[in-house]
C-alpha cells in the first residue's frame, strides 16, 4: 500500500520534472494527488449500492433462506461484528461470493445461487467466514484504495505519454527552452527519466496491487479458519468451487474481483504456480494450506502451515501472530447423497423465484405451482388434475 | 520553583494515564458483558425452541416419553440457573440431552422428512452454533480482560477501582468440551 503510494508520488514528481522544468516536480506531485483524491471521493461516495446493483444482487431475509441467514449470523457473532451484515443472493449458476462495505457497521455479503446449490452447511460456513474476515480486516476499503491508486497511476502515465506523443507530433517547443542550453540538456535527461517512469510505474503498480490482493486473500482464509475452528469446511468448499464447470459470472468487473472468494475470471487453464498477475492465490495452494493446519486454528497455525506448504516467508502480519490456543473442532455429520444435492438445487431455484416475486401454490393433488409475477389472471388451472385454483393477492 | 513545575507535570501525567487505563478497563469490561449477553440471548433462544421441537416430534415418536421428559427437565434446570458456573453446568447437560435426542431422531425417517421439523432442526443447529461461537468470543474477551487486570501497570488501577476477574464459560461434561455439537443432515 505505502509502496504503491510511493510509486504514484514518484511518478507525479518525475512527470512534473519532465514536463514543467526543474521546479515542476512539486506541481506534478500535486496533480498526482489531485487525481487520486478525485477518484477516491467518487468511489467512496458511490459506495457498495452501485456494486450490488451492478451484480444484480437481491436482498434476502431469514424467511427466504433460513440457513444462509443463520450461517451469516453465526459468523457475525464469532467475529464480534457490531452489526448484522446485509445479505444478498445473485442469480448466477457460477459458485462465488463476495463482501462489500467500507466498515464493519455497513457491510454486505452476497452469494450466488450456484454456491447455495452446491455447498453443505459446513462449507457454506467456511465461505461466509472468509467474507466476514474480509469485512473484519477492512479489506474492502484497503483493496479499493489500492485499486484507486493503481487507477491514478495508470491514468497519470497515460495522460503524460499521450501528451508527449501529441506535442512531438506538432513539433511545438515548450517553456523549458527558457532555461538555456545547459538547462535544456538537463531537461532532456529529466524528460527521458519521466518517460521511463511513465512506462514502468503502471507495471510496478499492477504487480504491487496483485500482490496486495493475494496477501489479503490468504489473510481472509486464515481468519475464516480461526472463526470457524474448522479449516476443512473452507478447504472442501474451495475444492468444489474449483471443480465447477459452469461458465464464469456474468456480472463482474476488475475492480471488484479481489472481493470474491475465488477469482471470478475463469482462466483457460488452471495455473499451478503462484502467479504474479492474479488477484487470487491458486486454489490448490489455498486448499493445501488449510488442510495442513493440524495443530490448531489460530493465525499462527495458519502462518506455520503457509510456510510449510509454500516454503516462503509468512504473509500474515506479525501483529496477528500472537500465541494462542485455538483448538480445531470436529466435522458435523453430513449426508453425502446425490439425491440430496439435486433437491438442494431445486430449492435454490425456488428461492430465486421467491426473491423475484413468484407466488407458490400447492394444489390439492399435491402439485406445486410456481406462478410468475407477471401472471395477471386471478385463477389458475392445475395442469395435472385440471382443477381451477383461486389466486389470492 | 522549577522543581515545583516538574512535580506538577509528573502529577498531571500520572492522573492522565490513570484515567486512560481506567477507561480502557471499563471498555473491556463492557465488551465482556456484551459478549455474555450474546450467549444469554442464544441460550434463551434455545430454551424457546425446545417446546417447539418437542411438539413437532411428539406425534411421530410415541415411544420416547423418557427422552422428552429428560429434555424438558434439563431445560427447566437450565432456565433456573443463577450463576455463571451453575449455568455452564446446566446448559452443558441440556446440550448433551439434545444431541442424544437427535441420535434417536435418526430412527424416525418420517419425522426427518417433515418440513416443520426440518425448519426447527435448522434453527436449533444454528442456535447451538451461535452458542458455541458466542462462547468462543466471550472467552477470548474474558482472557484479555483478566490478563489486563492482573498485569502491571494496569493491575494498580484495577485494584484501586475494584475490577474483579471474570469466569470463563466452560461446558461441564468432557464430551461437550470439544464442541457442543448437535449435528444433523
């Protein structure tokens, strides 16, 4: 984060030097800061409402999906959040979930219908715990700020390079010729440095941004393990999500991508190695780390497991690594039946219909009629027993 | 004269730091109380759910009078508990009775297919989980608070204003200590 800010400020400084002469460094700084501030104000004032609307998320209450609501409330209690996050469902078969909200008081959690259809209770709990950890660590604010900084850097260098291109096309001489011959040469060097900075800074910013995003993912995984005391839940959820064949989410953009539990952009091939240009660590590695946590569920245990699996230094900030005794819990018994999964899918379909204003009617012959909201007549005929049923409301 | 100023500054600094520590202790104590009330809310909710559960299951389980009686007794004992340690014991016993009941339920497939029962079951599972998560967070807070009032220098302020240690909320039986699990489906 601080590194990205440094990149932004340095870029502004060099562009200022190159563009406006030796005194222009400060002016460049001011421009860089202004761009950053304006972008930040826009995105912070727009808030998560736009994001949720863009992903076509529908709010749900306890009545619509008691289990989802309960699981979120459980995690809210475990994390000690000051308020219950708002819950949304996205009607999309790709299993995924994300959290938004600048602070823990006004957070929201959204899950896709595909996720609800596939996971059992423990796995759902793991995924929700991951999202609640994002909220608890204020990752949404963190990643948004970093994203804006990235945007500012890209924008600034783009403007500069374009400006250079056009001014050289028209052959216009700029103010810096006033400095005299010696000054002009120094100016030329400055200009070259500025161009180099404008080309390199966005690349560096991208790499820093992705590294930051991946680190926050690991941290949220560690938080999820600590909240649930059951890393296996999240591990098997991640595995299920990774093996899913449905097409990628229809409503994602690059800015919100780090907030999802797994990268919403599907790649042609699953890369095994840690990838420098990805917002998320490889799922196989995340699963391995979680499964390797045999001693306990604290941040320290996760960090140890991380070092063992990846053979690198830990990504967990040292302040979280206090020694604490956090015992793992056992799995709750789960029935693994195919039939059950199909039923679960059908139920999720019904939930989506209820969210979208469908009316449910059970005929005396036992057939369940699902009536769309644009059905205008006040009577409906049962397709099985041909009885006419009244439609109230 | 300069010595007087130095003494005055030291006294003022001391008073400020005492106020700071005192406020921190109050905040921690309130957090502990708040987490305790979270457990309390969930325990009450479990008490409220039990009649519902018994009512739904009764029609299907004609020959399990003893099980129902055990649940009802455990519930009234838990509701009558006064102190934290008493409550831990009674609630632990109630949790155990409930998980035994859920094992018995496995023998009644009709009951397990009943929509109302499934709904009560989901609520009960979730309440059990909420109890254990609330307990988890309460114990974390208590540990933090107890450490604070025992460690130097905050222990001086704690003694001055009579901050007492808090009890952990442990469930009594060995089986329940691992995890209060009523797990179905």
